[in-house]
C-alpha cells in the first residue's frame, strides 16, 4: 500500500470520530482527507480523487443525502454512509441515492475496516487475481465484458458502479439459476450481510432501471421471498 496508497475521504463533523478513524487508517497505510462540513466535498473529490468516501448524513453545512446524490452523479467512488440514523427508511434512501454500504454509529473499527476492504475489492475486480471467469456474456441486447468491466445495451455503454457491476456479474455467471438474497449478499457485500435484503432489493431496481427497456422483456426475474435469476434467451 505504500507505493499506491488508498485515499479515504472522511466527511464527518464529530472530532472524536474523525480522530478515531483517521488514526486507525493512517497506521494501516491509507491516506486520509477530512471534510468537517461537507461543503467542500465535490472540490476534494476532483482534487484528491479518493477511493472511498465515509459520509455522515447529519452535517452542519449541507444535507448528507444531497452530498451522496452529488457524489454518485459525478463519480463511481465507493461510498459508505456512516450515520447515527438507524431507520430502515434512511438506509434505503441512501442506497437509492448511490451509497454502496450503510454503517450505523456507534461502530467498531474492525467492522469499518472490513467494510472498506470489501468495497475496495468490489472496486478492483479488474485485478487478474480477483477476476475469476473472463470473457463476454450476452443477454439479449445487453453485453457484459467481464475483462473490461463494461456493460452495453444495444451497443451503447451503460455506466454501472462497482457494486452494481459486482451484483450483475454474480447473476450473469449463473444464468437461469435462482440465487437467494443471502447468496448474493454474501458474494457481493460479504459475510455478515445475509439479512440485509434491502441492499439486494435496491440494487436490483437500479440494475433494471439501467438495463431493461421500459415495457420490454425482463432481464432479471424476481422470485418472491426467494431471490433473483438472470433470464436466459
């Protein structure tokens, strides 16, 4: 990590949490950038090009949900919301706006590090050691290039975040096979997420919105109370 440090942007106004997170990340070789108000996040995104953003929702300068929306509109950067807001509605809203993960306060440092590691792994699946199966997969008008981590629909590129691509990849590598919420959560987000079914529901909706033609045939089929399967022509 010393040759190519991972940069984490911490958007948080609680000085105790900032100090805790920064000290633990620095000792592990990360670069850490801090925004205490959220008003300068987009400038820091452009200037420092972070790999991960740890985003509090209750900021003194701006609405954290608006920051999440703006970050996702401009970048595929990994976003982990770290918030004291525990309601499922808040979690679903953050995921709908493009957050990759949602961690509630108080949290343990080891849990935070595990989530950062898992998100970085999803973001870097172009690494030959992590890629596994390679090649092109085609599902109707949708083509998935596993090597380049690119997706096209009717020949036009479709922008997917690393988490969206990781979920699509899991479904596409087992076409026609039913995959449960728990299976997909373990494969994409990691161990310990098996009951977080709102993650799969939100991200499946995001994939459908980007890949399925309005009024056209489905690409991903929902099996109620069971899971999802990729439709095979």
